[in-house]
C-alpha cells in the first residue's frame, strides 16, 4: 500500500497554505492529476473531449484532499490506493456538479462555461452519468469490494439528497432538521466517505476510522452552510461560478430561513413570492436585507457549531499523524468565512 516518497512537488502552492498542509499532500495531488488525465483515455473517443472538459485540474480538489489528509502517515509515505480512492470520489463529485448546473441553469463553473452551457443539457446529463459509471468502474478494481460498496452507497445518498431538495423547491415549510438532512446527504456524504476511505486505506485503527468518518460528516455540513452563504454574499468574479441560483430556483437554505424569521410580514410575503416564482425579489435586494438584519452571524454560528463537533471527534486522537492536518481543514474553512463577510458588508 505504501511506497517510497515521490519526487518533490512542482505544483504551485495554493493560497493560504495552512502550516504547509498542501505541501504535505502535494505528491499525492500531483499523482491524482496524472491519474485523472489518464482516465480520459478510458472514455469512448467520441466523448473524450467532453470528459476532459469536466476532469480538468482547476478545481479545489477538496474531497481528494480529505482522502489524503485522513490517510496521512507522515513525510515520505506515499500510497497509490489513496490516489485511486481520491480519483473515485472526485469523479463522483464532478458528475454531481454537471447535474447540479443543469438543474440550477448555471452558466459559469470554475470561471468558465458549465458543461450544460458548453454542450447542451441533454448531452450534459448523459455526460454526468458517464462520469458516475467510470467512477464506480475504478472503485470496482480495488482488491476488496468495500471501496465500491461504500462509494456506490454514497453516490445513491448524494442523489437522494439532491432529489429531496429538488422536490422541496419553493417550499417554505422546510424545517431546520429537514434542511440539515438534505445537506448531510447531498454534500456531507462525500466528505464523510472521503475521510473514511483515507483512514481505512492507510491502515488506521477502527476507532480512528470511525472518528475520521464523523469528522468528515460535520465538516461537510459546515462547508455546505458556508456555500449557501456564498450564494448570497459572494462575488462571481472571485468565486468563479454563477451565484444567486438558490433564490432563482426556489431553494430554501439557512440564510433565507433566518431572513424569513426576521423580516416584517410584508417582506416575508415578498420573499415567499420570489421563492414561488412570483415577482422576483432579486439577489441584490435579498443581500441588502441580510446586511440590514445581521443574518451573517447566525449562519457563521451554525458553521462554527459543526466545526466544533468535527474537532471534538478527533480530540482523542491528537497523537495520530493525520489529526493535525485534518483539524487544519477546519481552520481553512474559518478563514474562508472571515474573508467572505467583509466583501459582503458583513451580511
């Protein structure tokens, strides 16, 4: 499973590299990029260009990072299994993005046209299916069936979460528990399985694997709450994707739920009309009201609560090599939240 260290990384350091986090995983990340480029050749010649368009190396690679840090065994230890597992979860994630952008009618992803915009929604939905299928094919090549079983289960859960949210669009009766359940499935599930697979494939003890699993789940919920805030408070030029899609498609997320609790009955009626496809309230107006009513601190507190739960699950394992790197991911998310709020006028 482990081999000698790879040559030093030639990847440019990412922004805000906390305590050398990305320098630690850079050899694995370089290997992942090579792996993903090679996977393009496994698609039929007629769609390789389309597959390559989706399997580019410009994304954050957050889920592969979770695999690598939860499987971290120390400097100089390299694992091909971690690279392949990271490729599987990243391919599943990219497939979900292709489908999400179709449903959200998003035009921009990673500062360029979405696959749906580039190739049309009909071809894009099938392309997403092809990515899902290839991910499971890679997972099936592990010597144990556990990887394929876990990834296929997680893929089903992610799709279930998206189906739930799609069916509840324009529904203002969604409770906080239901909202949490949806984001647990559609986002946190891949975070969870990434951490589980990393720790498992690295040979950690079952107790730590369980803790890594829980850590990933709480981090994933925190990240989705942050992403829901970005949809209102971010700037497209900086984020690199279409914003305001939650309001446009009638998704009730935590920022909107908190806003509905605080506005006057008249304003609440206007927001509900926007969510239900009536006279649109608009992103700018919603953003301004969130500033006026101080919605941001409530959203940030929800993020902090999840990060605290995540850190608590790792606390008994402070001596494990992977733990410091995993906890730094929570610090990185906090820094993203801090960077977001000033640009949004402290929403």
